[in-house]
C-alpha cells in the first residue's frame, strides 16, 4: 500500500498537467490564462495587501467551539503544509519538486542576534531560527481561468498555493516561500452543505494584467470579450449593487463626464469646461474579482468558485496617482 501511495504521489503532477491541458483545449473555451493573486481566508487585524479588498468567512467549523481559534481556516491549511500533505515545489512553474523535509526547511529562516552580558559586558552572537509558516495570514495562489464562449461562463480553478511573507525590497508585495500543488477540484467539495467542507470564505480582490499569463486566446483578451459581448447584448452585465444593467444604460458605462476648471494667468478669470471621457478595452488594466473558497481539510481539498468578475479602470487623482479601481460592469454567475 505504501509503494502504491508513493507512486501516486509522483504521478499526480502528470495527471494534473494533462487535465489542465484538456480543459484549456476544450472547443468551447475561447480564452484561458494562469492568474496569480494574494489572498487570505480569515478576518485579520493587520492591514490587507493593496489588491485584497475584503475577506468574509461564510462557514467555520471550530475544533473547540468553547475556545475558538482566531484564524481556523489558515491554521488548518498550515497544518496540511506542515505535515507534507501536498506536493511541494521550489518554483512557480511547478517543475522543481521538493521532498517534504526540504520543503519544510525552506519555511525556516535563520538570523543572528548580538547579546551582551550585563555584568561582564561580553558580547556573544547567537543564531535564532524563525518559523515563517504562519508568519503572515496571506498566501499567493495560482489559478486557471477559463472562459466558455458558448455558455458565457468564467470558471476558476485553484492550481497551487504558497505561504507568503512581505517582500523586503517592496513592502506592498508578498514573496511566495514554497509552492504547493492542489488536488484537482471535485464538484461535491465546493458546496457549503458538504460535511467535508469545514471552511468557506468570500473574497474580493483585484488582479492586474501583469498578474495574468494568457495561455489561449492571445488575439483577444478577456476584457475585450466581455466588453464586446456586453455591447452586443449577448452577455448580461451587472452593476456593483448586483442589479442587471438595462440595454439603454450600457453606452453610459463607457462614458464619464468630468468638469475641468482653469484660470487665466493674467485676469484670474475662471473657466469651467465639461469634458467627455470614453473608455474602451485599452483603458482597462485590472479586473475586480469575487470568489468563494472552500476548504475540506480531511480531503486535502482547497478550491475556488467565481461569483463575479469585472473589467476595471484606475481612478486617478489630480496628482496622477492611482487612488482606486472602478469596475465598469460585472459578469456574474447566473
């Protein structure tokens, strides 16, 4: 039995890669991409990463309800990683596999501290080890995004996850430590009512184009597909209040009226000018995403399901700095 389990462990990447290729090459899939994002699964007191907008736990089964854990989803996920239950890799391409022991060792950091004896003033150097697993509650996740042109549906599949810590050179960015490949999704484990699903979390975040690696449909990006189908009336669009956008209001989505005030440098006379700004796919740099994530620890299963995704444009202040993102509209799962 042990030999059989080891064989399955090493063959798993082959099966997984073949399945991914099959999904991408499906005749109805007109666009596919690998997407990387920073997410979290429990409510946290610390500031969220810039692109992570909201974390809302929707199902939590505590080990001990009388003494609930403050971050049970993350705690159980770290337990899977700690015991080597998921195949580990050194690279984001998932090509350089790591034995469980070496993978765990990469989550331990060493540092030196200087200690002074208060009586002799003797200086000694000590090496201190830090366990980075659980150092922050955030993870970098890899997903496969697939847009089915026949059904007008976006599917998202969680491929891999990496515990992440803040980057020393770029404080707003998170550095993945070790990549762990996730099992293929199972339909029954993406339902709140499943007894195996102990944790589920609703997440809102944004994804920039630099986080999207297009694998299929490079001639027409997802943003172009969504905009064209919305304008053609073949795709239903929704506003931020989850209300359907009527056909008569679609053109207004891509137009913004701005007021520009200028002053004559000699007379100081004020001039007010109305400017009409039109948006198109070229102006879209990001996507606003809403997903549910489901975790069944007993099955080593972590998977995601998309609720909504929308092309978004940057909101710029008078100094040219981006303040936020404004979704133009949302595709929503019907």
